[in-house]
C-alpha cells in the first residue's frame, strides 16, 4: 500500500494508544535510488515504510515494506541511522493513520494518508505498454501530463468551433456528453470534421484573388512604353527607332 505524509507536528503528550515499541530511521540506497526506511517494532519484528526522499517531511510518499528482524534496531550495517527512539499509535484507520515518534529530545505526531492503489489490471496494462513502446516506467507521469494537456486543448477547440457553428443553439452540456467519452484520437477526428464544416460555411479568401478585382493591363498611350519597361528588367537598353540591330547570340570570338 502507498501512503503520503500529510503532516508532522510537535507533540507533548504520549500517544493515546500507549508506546508500542522502538523505531529507527535509516538512510538507504538501492537500485531505485536513495531513500529513507522507517522501521517500527511490532510483535518482535520490524514493520517498515520505504520513504521516497532524503528527509522526513510532509509531502513525502511511502510504500509498505516486508518485515525485518528486530536486530536492525541496533545493527544498521552499512546503513546510516537518521533517528531512533520509541513510537506509538495515536489513531489507526484504513485510510488515515497517526503515530507519535519520540527520539528522546523531541516528540512528533505524524499523520499518514493512504493513496488509492492501482487495480492489478491497470498496473499490468501500464507495464505491458511500457515494454512494447520501450518507455521507462518513471516517464509515465510526464507522458500522462502531456496527454491531458493535448486532450484539454482538443476539447476546448471542439467546443469553440461548435459554438461558432451553432450560435444561439449551442448546448454546452450536450457537446460535453458527446466529447468527454472520446479518446484523443476520437477528439482529433471530431475536430477535423468541425473544421471542415467551418471552412464550408466560412470559405477562406483565396490568396490569388486581387483585392480590387481582376487584374487589367494598364492603359499606355505610347505603345513603346511597355517594351521599354520590359527592356529595363532585362538590362536591354531600348534603341532609338531605326537603330535597332540584331544582338548576336553566344559569346563573341576574340579577334573575330
């Protein structure tokens, strides 16, 4: 089961359930990285929480660990001890638990809230998807966030185009009921259909049509003016009438 440390506050009194046993907090590093192990003595063994973090503070998440021998209270081996003392339950419910840790100098009340666990079918599908797509499982939160942003953008675009098309007849509740069950691929297909309807009702202005109507050749009183204009573009000076000569093609032959 997964837990999150909701709060951690100073405490003066002993726990209402009395002292249950000893506790120890270890700094540990494994294949998944550095973390804390909170071990609580219970029934001759140590129950444990693997805490995802380097400090015990509100907001850290933890997962339950299997029991360890009580000898870990005293012999830490290569582990670094971050604290030890006595502990006891203040309250113990299925979704929220509070306990008191006393290290001999300070006494703190820790409130843990249980996080909802993924159904085994969902967890299995996620693992299979990661394997088939070559994605590291730790990337799933970021990919889910990207997908939600893309989904919200597609929903907003669909609603906006539907409101443009239907005007006063637009019913947001009806469109929400239609769009919400769709996955991202279905939303994009619906978006393409709405965009096509908008294009039919509001055709875009062709870029090739002049703003002032069809182009007409300019009225030029001098018939040679157009020829002179084209000659300027071609770097071909316009000879005076009667002086027009044929320009030889190709390169001139030296000495010819």
